[in-house]
C-alpha cells in the first residue's frame, strides 16, 4: 500500500526536496501552500499523514489543525520555526502528533513520517486480555477497563498503560516509553510523557498528588501502583 503524505508549506524549495525524498521512500506526495488549498486537497484525497507548516499566507497552520481535529484523527507533523517549549506543548495539546523545528534534516523528517505511518498499521496481536489488579486491557481491540468500567483511551495512552501492565510494579524508564510510543528520535522529549500522563490521570481520576494508579518517579519513569500482585 502506498501512503499519501500531504505537505502544507508556502516555500517551493521545501516542497521540492520533500517531494523527491518521499518518492524515494515509496510515499505519494500531495502539496498545498495555504490553508485553503490544504483543506481542498485533504477533502479530495484524504491523506494518511499531514506535514504542516505554521506560517501560511492565509493564516496560522494551527487553525488548519484545529479544523482538521473536529472530524479527523489523521496524524499531523508540525514544521515550526517557533522554538519555545510552551508553543510546542500547546500544539501537542491541540492535536499535533509530532513537531520538527526548522531548519531540519530530510532524513529526520522521513524518519518522523515513518513513525506516524507505522502507528497507522494495525498491529498483529492475539485476542488476549491482561488483568492486573483493578485494571484490564484487551490488546487486540485496544480496550481498557478500570474497576469494570470501560474507559476510552487514545492509541498512545493505551500504549503507555499497556507497558506499565506488562511490567507490573516495576519502574518503566522514560527513555523506553518514549522509544516504544513515539520512536527512538524522541527519547529526550520527556514533555510528551508529561502531557500524556496528565491527560491520562484525568481520565482515571488519579491525581498527581495521590498517584493511586500511576506512580511518577521523578526524572526516571513511571510504575503501576499495585494493591494486589496477580497480573496476567
């Protein structure tokens, strides 16, 4: 299957070298240079991944992201010259899957795109369920229960919970979680985990102060808090 990548940027030279590199990797390139043309292209072709620049001639790319997230979960990789951490966190919270600061290397861009495409591919898993104290997951359907109540999780939230359940009571290092969930190029992006865990705590009613389910080991990683040891 050939995956369609929509590149939204108003710089022709960026389109040129991204188009060539995507073709070399077997991807189908789609191009747009404004929010208006990106919207039309997306509706016509329904790409698998969007590479989105923020500085567009007819508005901020974040506006396109917000509009897209109203109806689609398509992975979005942000290209940004804005290097403030607060801005990057805001974009991730607004629904971006990843970001890359300008100037960037084409090899890193392609690697990031491949990670997003990989997340689209259905994992070949068996229909097994894992019980661990108050928690239960079904790996094949990405379902999660807390105290017999099913709670919907995003794919990355589920991946995080799954890793903690697979290592019950043990410290799961930040670098390992970042590698598994986002890819090796994100081993230093610890704020990704902070945002994910913060959102997950809200869903689980597990406050950062009490930490009854997820224990944060500052600077190290996370572990599942167990009231009983039977997991499997």
